[in-house]
């Protein structure tokens, strides 16, 4: 800028000299003076031209290049000025701009590829900003949190999302991984980590669903165990029962003491009970493929409510219903689904004990069935184990009821959850796909 100012000053001086020369010639008519002044003007003009071409123009070109860098316009190029040193700088500058343009394109392609990869990933990716608010969440994360879109989570803290998974993520320390099992039977491997961006540390979470893999492994394990136990127990009890029947018949013919024959009869009944006990386990393994037919959800609920009314009435438990005005039409196996509802209502009644209420509700958008009870509730520690094989909170429970419910609902493609809410009600929610 200073050189440009100096060039302007010299130009003004040249104009002043030219004006003075013209005035001298006009008033004094001195040819020698005129010739001398004209020589000075010509020499000065030539000097200004050389000065402009060798210094001002190259510096002007370099200044334009700085402006291009400042505006991050990597597509434009500088033109050569015909001055070797300056043209060499222009060549280096244009080469640098080409490299910057290619690097920017590469980074854009890489970022676009990473965005596509993250959006298509079945693993949930949640990135937080410096204020611990959600800056980005991929579609898998939206599904896991039960959100309609990414915008529903943007700018919110994890604590502001109504999801059991979000609450569990808050408990994971930075740099730690943890496997979480929720009350909806879903299992997740969660990792809390961070990365550095522009000198600042940003936290992010990776959440991988392990539900299907764990369920397959569990089912394979308990199927094998149940089949082995059932085979051994049934074979053993069959042999023992046959021997005891023979002994009982012999003692009766010989007129033996009735107490002895009674003891033998008790032993026989215990063998049959053991066989039925093992059969119950085997039935869980042999759940048939559902025969789906269109059903009115409200009609299924009313049927199960009537079936369980006497049991609940004996415990002084009231069953109330809030059914949708227009019954949702769902495709379910009538027998299997009714058995699921009976088990849920039975568990709710056993949780209450006596003197309580069970609320049953159906709704559209999405098609939902909810069974709530005023029982003693479920602790956080128990929630994570509810749908595990053979887990039961009952003193003599076999842990088959919820396992049966889980398997049937999964075969129907239903989403479900069981937990105690802040209002004190324990809710079993089932989300069904709408069929009509």
C-alpha cells in the first residue's frame, strides 16, 4: 500500500512538472528550457513505467493472491506479469492453490463418505458439544432413543431425552465401556469416549445392540440344557414310576400296611410332578411358529379380562379398561397372544397381592397395549434381569413366565418394556404393528 501511495505521489509530481513546463513555454518562449523540462518529463515517465511493471504490479498480484487465500477461493489463479522473479512466485502460488483445492475436495469426499457410513451404521453414534448437549445423532441412535428425527434431539442434554437408554449412558464414565440390559429386554454395549477438534475435547457415545446375538446364544444354551435334563429326568422318572407301581400293586395284593402303600403313592405323584415340571421348561423351547390372523385388539383384551376376573376378584383387585373407540386391527396368533396377556395380568395380580388395581389401555399411533398395576414395583437392579432365562423374583418361581412372554412377543415382531414409572405404576407396554 505504501508503494502504491509513492507511485501516486510521483505521478502527481510528473503532472505538476508538465504543467510548469507548459506555463514556462507559454510566457517565456524559451526553447532550451522547454526542451530540458520535456526531457525530465520523459525520463520520469519512463521511470514510473519501469517502477510500476517491476514493483507495483508484482506486489499488486501478490496482494490479490493474499485476498484469494483470505476468502478461501482455491479455484482462482494468478496471471503472470512478465517479470521473472514475480512470475516464479506466481507459479509457486498457483501450484499451492491447486494442491489446496485438491485437498479440500479430498476432505469433502472423505467427510461425505464418513457421513454416509455413520448414517448407514447399525451402531448408534451420539456426539456432544462443549456444553454436553447433543450436536449430532445418527438414524440408529434415533431408533434406539425412540425419536422421530435427529432434530428432536439436537441441542438437548442426554438427561432431557425420555429414554431409559439415555439415562444409562449418563452413568458411564469417560473412557469406559459397559454392557447394559434394559427393562425392554434389549441389550447394548455402550462406550463413552472423546476426540479433539480444533483444540477442544468433544465427548461421544457408541452404542451397539447385542440383543439378537445374546438371545440366540441364550436360547441355544438353555435349549440344550433343557433337552438334556428332560431326557434324563423323564427316563429316570419313567423307570422309577414303573417300579413303584409294581411294588404298590404287590403290597395291595399281600395286604400290606396302608401307610406303606400311601408312601409309595406319594412317591409316584412326586415323580409325575417332576415330569410336569420339566415339561413346562421344554414347552418354552417348543413354542410354535405363530399362525398370524387379523384380530381386534380390544376383543382379545376383553376376553382375557373376563378369564382373569375371578382370580382378581378373590384378591380384591379391580380391573379397569380404557379401550380405543375404534379397535386396532392386528395380526397375531390368537392362542399365543392370549396366553401372553393372561401371564401379564397374572404377574400383575401377584405383584399387588391383595387390594389394588390393574389398568388396561389400548391406543393407536402407534398401536399400543398397556397393562399397569399398583403393585410393589420393580427396582432398577431387577429391571435388567427381568427377561433373563430362569430369573424370577418369586420364592418358588421357575423364571418361565417372562421368558415365554419374551419369546412370543419377539416372534410377533413386537417391541415391549416392563418397568416402574415415577407415578408408582408398573407398566407392561407392548407396541404392535398396525395391520388395518
